[in-house]
C-alpha cells in the first residue's frame, strides 16, 4: 500500500515537468533569417567536424606506422580509437541536426505557400 501512496505523490511532479516542457516548446519563435543563419552555422560546424575527423584518422595511420612501440603506444592507440569513435558520433549528431534544420526550413516555406495561409494573412 505504501508504494501506491508514493506513486501518487510522484505523478503530479511528473505531470508538472511535462507541462514545463510543453510550455517551453510553445514559446519558441523562429524567423526565416534566424533559421537561415542557424543552417549556415550548422554547415560550418559540420565541415569543421569532418575535417577534424579526417585529421584524427590521418594521425591514427601515421601513429600505426611509427617506430614507437610498447605498452604506452598500445594504450595511446586504444585511447585514440575511442576518441575517434566519439568524434564520429558527434559528426553524426551534427549531420542530423543540420538535416532537421533544413527540413524545418523546407516545411516552413511550404506552409507559407499554402493557399489558406494567404487567405488568413489577407483577413488582417
């Protein structure tokens, strides 16, 4: 029975958190110029991340062909492999972010070209 009481206490708190999340999304305003700037910045970030990833892969290749040997090299290579994997994940996330921004722009443009939007704008 005590678990039921605890669950009831938690439900209103969870509901408040959900409402706060919804409130935040309802207060977002997106202008075309801001969205275009965000897309351009996302492209710059993507290019930089991809360049850095290519550099890391090149360094890994150089390292594997180096004369350095032993446990320290093995540990450093393992660390570098992990770093490259996380960097790849970051590149992937940045690419998804760019695509989401581009899709948002496309859908906003489509919405603004809808006949009903023109009618509503004409009312005011």
